[in-house]
C-alpha cells in the first residue's frame, strides 16, 4: 500500500509539472539572472548571505561559512594581494662615456682649472697653389730641371724632403717613356716668398735636356715623404714640435638623498631602504654627468644668490677635431667605408675606436647589408660595456647605442672616440658623505651627499670625430 501511494504522488507531480511547464521555465530564468548578476556585482555567496552591521561599524555574516569571496566582498582590504618583493629599477639609458672614463683610469687634478697640452703630427699633404707648365719642345734649358713650385703650405716642407705628386706620372730612366709610377720631386731649397725649389727624380726629357719637371696643374695633391741625404751630410734641417695648450674646467657634481626617521621606521610592502634610494640617485647623477661630459659648455658664472662662482665643464662633442656628415636617404655600405676612412686616417690614433650614437644613426647603420669589405660581428664586452663590433680594412669600431643623444635631440648624430686619447681629470673623487642633520637641528632625517669634481678632455682632437646628419 505504501509503494502504491508513492507511485500515485509521483504521477501527480509529473502531471503538475506538465501543466505548469512554462511557469517553471520563467522562474528558472529569473533565478539564473539573479545569480549571474550577483557574480558580476559581488561574490555570489555574499549576495545570498545575510550581512549584519555591527554596533561599531563592523560586519557580521549570518548563516554562511566565512570564505575568501565573502571576506573580499565585506572587507576588501583585509586580504592582501601577492606583491613581488623584488623592485624593478628602471634604467632608461646607459652612460657609456662616464663608464669608459672610470674604467680607463683618471688623473688627479690639483685645481678646478685643468691646463693640458696636445701634440699632433706634422701635416703630410698639401696642394699645388699655381699651375706649372713644362717648356715646349726645343725650349727647355738646364734651368728647367729645377723649378719653383708654389703650394698652399710651403712651411711643411724642408730641404731634402721628397714629394710624391699624386695623379702626375713620371718617366723611365731615359725620360722618353711615361711610366706607371707617379712623379717624385726632391726639395733643393725653400724660399719664403716664392715657394719651393724642386727637381724631378723621374723627370721628362724635353729636347736634349733630361730630368725636366712635367706640367703640374693647380690643386694637385702633394704628399710629403722621407728625407734624402747625401753621403757627406752630417746635419739635416731641424725638426721641432711644440705642444698646444688647452684648458678645461672641473665641475662639482652633487646629489643629496634624504629619508626621515619615521619613513625609515614605517612598515613597507617591499624592502625599500636608504641604500635603494642611493642607488637610484647615483644612476641619475651619472646620467647628468654623461650629458655634461658630452654636450656641456665650458664657462664660469656668478651666482647672485650664493655669491659664488659656478664652474661648468665643457663637453667633448665640440672638442673633436674631425667631422663627418651623411645623408640618411643615401646611406649605404660605401658611406660607412668613407666614414671609417675619415675616422682612422690622417691621425696617429689607434685602430680600435668607439662609435656611440642616437637611435636613428644606430638604426640606419643596423639596416645596412654588410659584405666582406665590412663585417659586423657578435657582441664584444669592453670596459664593462657590451658593444657590437664593426670591422673594415681601416680599423675596428665598437658600436653602441647612447640614448643620451636621443635625450638631447641628436638621435641622428653620433661620435667616434679614440679611448686611448680620452682623459678624465678628477679634483675630488666620487664619495658618499653622511650628514648628521639631526645633531645640527636642521631636520630629523638620514642624509647622504654624493659628490664628484671632475672633467673630461680629448688629448688628441683629430683622433675623434663627430657624425652629423645633413
């Protein structure tokens, strides 16, 4: 009888569900919307739970177990999110010049004003200043074997010097057949008013006169070669070199870091200490020094407030003795070769130099396809800096992006530096001094002053070169 009653009730429920099917579907849709709405606005447990406010502003949950969802809904600040304990120290750019000057060593300066001397090499080339025409057939005389040649720099030549005349070919031993060797002249005498008295080593035979100097056009390059003495010569024209004096000002670079006592004692989500602040301050200080060492202007100004003179150091950008201009639209491998030729020739510098430049210049160089005449190798680490090596027959460049050029509005420019001829002078070395401002009654803080008094100079200007986009 009991089983029969259960079966009858089940049949009755089934019949009721069939009759009220549409109503049940509507109720189910409403419940679903309420649940979803509760999930979007707040945890669903909290939507269904009863939250009772306490007498002092607290919250109490009735008829629900305490879960993380309920906690975040009722008291969102109670549970802490996971915080990465390692603070990422953002470094927007490197400071290659400052780094290089520190690793290469420095000299002590006993004064804020540094005087230094440069000695460069004697010029090796000049140009013909006026046309010389050889005599016609039958007009030559023995005097035509020694002619007066005017150049744009007569002072660079001395008696017994030999001169290679580029683009003008000499003759064979008989003087009748032009050879493949360029004309060579020998300096017999030098007249300060008229020019050089020279004779040809491999001259031309005109008529019966041998050893005549062939025609030389204005603008022809003249290359000074070695001196040639006779067997009885004991002495030679004197050679002296005098250094050129230059001057640079040291600049006092300072950075102060402070932290109040309460700040130091306060609990922090991450371990941010005075040492971290000092590290950030040192980087910012070096970044400022990098810009001053590159583009600073040497000068001394009067501070009306402090009643003192302020010494400002000059940047090495203007100290460079060479300049190379390029067109970004026509930049190719030939342009790079010309740039390296300009950088490595005409001076007694080293065959390994550093190229630092802005993002546009480095990007232009990086887009080029290099062949066997120029090779771009992998990263090379020098002086604690990772460079990209660029090799050619003229020399090797260590290439590095310097965002300081971008910061100073020179993203398309750069500079080739010979590290052998870059010198840093330090009047006061880098130091960190702790100030006791509490004892002096100034402020209740821990204070550290970072300081350095220094300057940077290029000892041999022609070994360095500016690169400028036109």
